[in-house]
C-alpha cells in the first residue's frame, strides 16, 4: 500500500521523485521544471495544451498514417538526401516514430510530425526555410552549452559548402529537442541519456567541417577554374569567368537569400571589375549543376542560380546586356567515379558552377 501511494504522489506531483542530480546537470533554466511537490504549475505556461495547439495538431488523427505518407513524400524529393533540411525532416520523422513506439502521448509525436511536414512541404514547393529551431509546447531547453556549440557550427560558412557535415548537425538539433521533451515531462534521466548521441553528432559535424575547410584551402588542378578570376586589363578582358557555386550559395540554395557572405564579396568584386570593361558588349550567364539527383531539379536549380547572379550584378550597377540560362549537368568539367558519396561530392564540385561569358564588342 505504501508503494502504491508513493507512485500516486509521484504521478500527481510530476517532480517529487525525479533524479534531481540529472536535472541539475541538464542546465535547465525553465522555472516551471525546477518546481517540485504538489504546488507544481500545471497551467498553460507550463505547457498545458491551449486551443491554438489543439487546432494545429488535431488534423493528425492517425500518426502512423501521417508518418508513412510523409516518409514517401520525403523519399520522392530530388537533391542530396544528406542536405541540412532534408536530413532534418528525416530526423523529425525518426523522432516521431521513436516517441510513438514508446507510447508517448504528451503531444511530442504530433509536434514532430508537424515539423517534418512543414520542412517537406517547403522543399516540395521551393519555399524558403529557416534553420532556426522553433519553440515547441512540449520541449524545454536543456544544456544551453550544447546549443551554443550547435549555433557556432551552424554559423561557420564552411557548413554550407560541406553537405556531409550537415546531416549530423541537423540530427543533433532534433535529438537535443527530444532531450528537451524528456525534461519537459520530468524524465530527466532519459534526457541525459540522449546527450551522448547529441555530442557524438556535433563532434562528427565539427570534425567533418574542419576537413572540408582544409580541402577548400588546398588548390587542386580540378578546382582551378573556380578560383577568383584574374583580369588582365579593362581593355583586354577574359573570355569567360567561372564562379564556384559552392562558395556562392548555401548548399541546395539558389535565390538571393541563399547567397553566402563570401559569395556576396565575390560578386561585389566581380561587379566592380565588369563595370570597368570597355571592350565587352554582352554577358551570358550560365548555371551548371553536378550529375547527382533529379535532372529536372538540377536544371531548375542551375537556372535559378544563373538568374540570381544576373540580378545581383544588375543591382550592383552592371549595365551590360545580360542573358541567363540553366544547363543542369551538361558540359561537366570533371568525370568522377568514386563510390563514397562524400568523396564523390567533393570531386564533382567543379561541375557546380556559374559561367559568365564575356562577348567582345565589334572592333
């Protein structure tokens, strides 16, 4: 009888029987999770479902059906499956599956499905996506020090040029959110157990990004065309300028918002130089992609990047007539046959480019 009463007290108070040491090690700053006993808050500020949450997630009538449909749609998407947003959608699906199998009925399954659906639909429609993690009702912040590491890795420009470092980063964020859900429902020991996998993924992402940074610094014959263009003189311009899209755009991006800071500096310098040419009458901007992924998608992405470069140069005062076109994976500069995907991606980098052909004025 005494044992049963103890279980009941724990269930009612939520935090009366928790592992306080584990809770303290999680670095929780949410005051509602630090309360214990019968006075523990159970209102909306502590995460109780409100009408907005119910209306948003009520359509998820069958989580198993929703997850199966989401997985099918995600699998059909073109492009690199390891890219940040594709990987993040997959990790959210995995998190929802895991919580569902654990019979978690606190609302996290629905929220994870919602996150996966939002990313998947945006990828399908080509809509812009934010890498900022949302505030979820059933998730509290744990280990702020690990979140700082996440943001440090995410803000490094190398990540955008290093797809193999994006998957472990995206999954580490979702896993850290899962740990935050465990903490939210006062399962502090379970939250702590997830952290070794989070740290492992963050370590893998950071180490891979460092390897990519070293590779980008080391010039190779294949990557020579993508180096910053050299100009002989204003009266004697080159016939063609090749820009490496990995240094212009974030991975899988091609619009204005996807231009990297280093890409803006490169395009600003290019615009300044182009305005000095007196022997050029026209510019032809052509985007290219590598051979990986869906051909139609690659064609659209190469066209989008060419149009973005053209628009950017016009906005910086380049008044020469310009035309833009996308050629997808045509005219590759290198032929790569590696079997490991990350090695293959690095080898194919020269094929991902924007070429600007300078057509000379008639003498």
